[in-house]
C-alpha cells in the first residue's frame, strides 16, 4: 500500500510539472501578442492610446500571473500561492478599478496577504506534523516560512542542503532518510530519478545561541 501511495505521489508530481510546462509554453506564445499591442499603440490616435496601453498592461500582468502559477505548481510552497494572489489583486487594482472603494478594498486585501505571510505561516503550518516543501525551495524562504535557522551558506535550496549533508556524512539519499541540521530535522519524502522532490522539515526545540 505504501509503495502504491508513493507511485501515486510521483505521478501527481510529474503531472503538475507537465501542467507547469504547458503554462510556460502558453505564456511564451501569448507574449507574441505584446508586439501586436505595441504596433497598434504606435499607430493609434491620442484618444485611443490610453485604452490600448491599459489593455497591454492588463495582458502583461496576466502573463506574469501565468508564470507565477507555473512556479506554484513546481515549488509547492505556501509563499508561491501568496505571490500568485499578490499579482492577481495588483492586476485588478491597477487595471480594472474605477471606484475609490474598489481601490481601498484591493489595498486591504494586499495588506491582509502581507499579514498572513508575516504572522500566520509559522504557527499555522510548521506546528502540525512538520512542513512538506519542494526540494527546490530556497533556504532563505524555508527559514522564513518555518522560523528555522538553516545555514544559508551551505547551499541555495533545501535539496542542496541535504545533498551536502549526505556527502559530508557519507549517507545515501533515499525516501525516509532523516538529516539533522541547526534547529530542524529534514526527512526525504519523495525522490524521482535520483533527484529529491519533496522534503518534510520539522522544527525542533533546540535553542540557537
């Protein structure tokens, strides 16, 4: 049963990666339309330039949201979800807001997202059985999300930190393997093709001086 669950998890990860690639390809194809907007703006009359420029900015921000969505599918971090919402709300405020109260609601929504990211990530996520993150998560982001003190000079990502520890202690990297560093315990959750995909990070009670 456990082997079947791992296969299903691996299949889901691959599907999400494929979907992310599709999104990126769609954004690249859609980027060609930006040149069409530029061409139209160059030959547009003054009353129409504002509307065309506004439409171009809305389209550009939509492409950016697509890229952030692709990152969300790959990273699997709470921060990536918040970033997608940031851009979506910013697009609404900058392009499609006409009334003052709509602008104020958008500002409050952005402030709420900042508050969630600043105050709620650690107590709501890391205390419940650890936090499962993508191996590609930057160490700096992991420390911010979990409230840990993983050294940032060992590697750029969590996967790189585990690879460094495995090499230093001559350990094999396999599912279920635990690696302790600073004030966290990192457990390998998923490995695909010899590459680490998922890591469960548990904050320990060790006091860092």
